[in-house]
C-alpha cells in the first residue's frame, strides 16, 4: 500500500501550497460548471451554485460531506424530477462527491490523513481503470461521450471505499453511519407508502418529471396491474435497491438497537421499510430479503438478541401484510416456482453469454459504456438491450477480461469486509454481518454497480467495514486482532 511518505516523494513541492491549489482549482471548476453549464431556467443555475457551494465547503470538512452525500443520494431523484427535463441536476451528486474526494486528498497531502487502503483492493481497481481506458479505444468505435459516461459510471464511485476505510479509523464511525442511514430512511420509505396509498394520479400531478416515474407491474408478472411507488428516487429500480439495503441493515439493528439510534427509531425504520418492500412489489427484493435474513441468523447463531428482535420484526411483517394484502394476493402467485417469472432476465443473459463466448468480442468486447443504461444520454435516448443483464455487462464491454476483473475486485472487497466483521464481538456483530450479506448478494446479482443509491452505499460501507479490521486493537505479539465491541459514540 502507498504510505504518506511515498505520496510526498511523488509530489516534491510544498504540501500546503499544493492542497490550497487543489482546493482552489476545484472551486473554480465547480463555480464555472454551476454558472455556465446550465442553459435552462434560472432555478437550475441557482441550484447549481448551491451544489457548487456545498461541494466547496466539503473540501474542508470531507467527513461531514460523506453524510451530505448519503442524504442527497436518497433525494436526487426528486431534485431531478422537479427540474425536469434538464439533465444538469444529474451531476449534483457527482459534484458533492468530488468535493469530498478533494477534501480527503488535500488532507492526505497535508499529512492529516493516512493512505492505508490495502493493496489487494487497489490492484484490481487499477486494472479495471486500465480496461476502461482501453475500452474507449475499442476497434468497434465508441463515441467519446459514451466512453466518458462509462468511465464515470464504472470508476467514479469506487473511491468512496477509500473514504469509508479512512473514516473507520474512528471506532464509532461505522455505527454513526448506520444510525444516520436508518434514521433518514424513515421519511423516504414513508413517502413511498404515501405514494402507493395516494395513487399514480397524485404523483403525476406533481409535474412532468414525476409523471415519468409512474410505473405499473403488468399481467406478465401479476394477475392485475400494480402501481409501484418510487418515493424520492427517479426510477422504481433505484427505490427497489434502497429497499434491499435498509431492511437488511435494520434487521441487524433490531438486535443491537443502539446502532439504529435506539429501539423506537430502529423499529420505525424497520417497520416502514418492510411495509414499503411489500407495496413496492420488487420480485428481486422479495427473494433476496428472506435469504439475507436467513443468512444473518445462520451466521450469528451464537449471538444474543433474537428474543428482543423477533417480536418487533413480527409487528412489521403484520403491518406489511395488512396494508399490502392486495399486492401480495396478486403478486405472490406469479412468483411461485415454475411460474417462469424470472425467465425474462436469466434466460437472455445465459444465451448472450453462450453466444458471446464464441465470437472475437469475447476477447475485446464492444467498448466502454456500450452496455450501460446511462449511455442513453449520449445516444439520443437509445438504450442497450443488455443494460439490465448484470454480469453480462462487463463481458459485453470488455470481453472475458471485464468479467474476470470484476470477480477479482469483488473477491478482494468481500474478503476485506469479512475481516472487518470478525473484529466485532459476537453481541455487536449483527449489523456488520447484515452489511456483509447485503454486499455479497448485491455483488452476486449486479455485476457493475451502475445505479444509485447502490453505487454509493456499497462502496462507502464496504470500505468502512474493511477499515474496521485495521482500526481494531492489535495484540502486542502480532497475533490476529481480538474481537472488539465498537461504541456508538466516540470518546470526546
């Protein structure tokens, strides 16, 4: 791994001047981007300047900036819907993250932070970056804007792992992050519940941007049409991904309520999330959540807390069944074994893999960004037929090398996360184990993490958990670190 001395050797100039120059350059770029990048209404320019100002402030308080990013990623869809049809707001989150990156890098240069990320994670990331760069020069010809969007989607969010890793030097950082996302999830899931109860007409009446988010499950997967709420997200899939993360983590927090801000807040986060899961009727979430719950109990079978958590979980399930009865009645029969409801995703992916293996593209792919949904912004709205095919996406873009590099990257990340889980005492391991299972299942089904909020939550929390292993106290004899119970609040 790179040490601060190595970084200073590579940058042999005054560190303070370099950090000030870096922050100044970032602020100039942000202000120009905000002031002149908008071509629409005045409100766009105002919101752009606000985003630039917040991002600039985050260069001085990057840890606080991480919480701002976690909050904003849950409402960026609503912001984009309010400002629709402008595409400009899609970059607000990136500006905030860039501010946090700049602040962290400046702190490293000044010696206030240490670069301690393990090399076994850095290596596959660098190889992936090389693949992305090479894919932009693919002989099939990749439009420059498509390649640029592909680089942003595939690479820009991974360094959140570094920020999470560094934050974990404070033993109370991970519990605070968990508490923050659970507490802030309550209004997000409640809005989703309200949208279902109010109906699609009420949502569409909020404006053109919200009208485009109205989504129904049709007769191909249910007996009758079912309206799927999106809450404050821009697309039903984004809300569905969020509804896999929050209940999984809330389940762990029910066993250790101090991780969720206390028993009442933890229960509220769990209940509202479980109700929203049923009403949202995502087939993937309905399958993965029970698996994650079973895995959490299986891997924590020696830990205490189940007697305290199960009654609260039962209340949440009862509320969800009561409010979501019509959804369950229509949706569950289509999800039973033999119904073939997953064939529309699994079968095309398998067929595409088999066909691609025996073509020259198996070695060179089709180029960076060519299988990503975000590329539609550079192709006049045309979307690749492969954008929802999970692990086939890197294969399509980079050939077999993309598939193998992502396997390598996720294996390294999950290995580090597992080390972090083991540093917690048995009674404090519920939430870390839930996070591990979330990351395991997400990596297994997603391939590249293309969409919010997963691309933020996965990388930030995987870094924080991996960093917990480094922050754990080490025995003097060099043996493995003894499990430690991390406090919710750090010492003053």
